[in-house]
C-alpha cells in the first residue's frame, strides 16, 4: 500500500511501507488520479514492463505509466527501488535499447 507519494524537485518518490521506496526519475503519466498524492492509501495491483514503458496499476483504476523512450530520460536511471537489507534495483537506459 502506498503510504507516501510526493514530488521532490523533478522526480517522484513513492513509499510502499516503511521498508520499500520507489524513485521515479523519468517522465510519466498518471491516469485515474488527479495528483500523485491521490495514490496514498491505494494498493499496488501490478507492476509490468511493456516495451517502452513501465505500468504500475493501483486500486481504483489508477495507473502510473513511466515512459522509457529515449527522450523521456532525465538522468542516468529511470527508476530506483530501495528495500530492506540494502536492496537496490535500478532501471537504466542500457536495459531498454
């Protein structure tokens, strides 16, 4: 469940529980919610990578669609997932070219 969702400078951070956080650096589209803060309290139903995008589906038909096309990159990573025991997963351009 999303317990925190906020803009920080030019990226977004989602907190899923006290131990997991997702930073989104690439351009994205939010569907079914007016603002990123409206994801708070919603459960993540699915996380899928489809060609040139990653789609996070939440309860209530909300979707966060992260653009992986070349012109959508704002830095060296599209996303960063942080979790317990020093878990770090990074999505980089090399994975999508």
